């Protein structure tokens, strides 16, 4: 679900050891209710760090960033709250994992619908072709599909061979079925 880097593990340890469950739940709800926007202001972070007795806002900001990362990954994968809980329990403890999974459960439908309605305009152009290798030793046919993606006026081409195209299609199917189950 989420690649746990040493920095993220350190942040999760900080959350587990320093942020009480009630505060963590409020923070989770605040991030979840505004996601994908950043719903936690600098004043909120300053207030949180002063309540916890920290001299710096950096660790609290990292906790917010970690929550944002978790929300982005679970919303991308449309993960069920029970799976979120089981993944996070060893990292942040059962109490915090329960809080975050309950918060995700309450906000999941709204988050996914906001992500669906995002204002980013995307245009897709498919071009499929068969090319012949120029190497005289190997006269093989290669299937290639090119996906041209335009997001906010910037165009990017993505090329797929047959196996890559198949994997991409299967991933799109998996995402669509997860969205259909959630809605």
C-alpha cells in the first residue's frame, strides 16, 4: 500500500509515542475532510505542537504530511478501512490505526467523489502501431501503443509494448472495479 521509508517510519514512531489518540483523531478528520486539499493550517500545526510541548512545528508538520500520504494512497487504491487498520497497526499502534481507519471510513466516499470531480482536464489520445525492427538480424514485429496525455496544457507521451499495455489495462480495470465497489 505505502512504501515505508526510514523517514516515514520515524514519523510514525513519533505519532505513536507523542500524539494522544484524541488529538490524532481530530488531525485525521481534519486532513480527511479537506483531502485532496491541505486542510491543516500553519496555525493548527503551531497550536498542536504547543499543546504537545514541542519546541518545533517540524515534527507536527511531518505527522500531517504522513497523514496526507496515507490518505492519498488509500484513496488511490480505494482501500477498505479494515485493510488500512491492519496495515497501520504495526506502524502506529492499534489505537492510532483504529482512529485513522475510522476517519478514512467516514470520509472515503466524499474523498473519492472529490477526486473524480477534480478540475484537472485530461485529454487522452491513443495511437497503436506495428513497427518492424531495423536490425537485419531480427525481422520481428513489435506492437507498440502510445498514450498521449494532456494535463493542464502539458502533453506527455507514454509508450507501451504489448505486455506493458496489458498490465496498464488490467490496472485500470482493477481501479475501476474498486471505485464501483466504493460508490
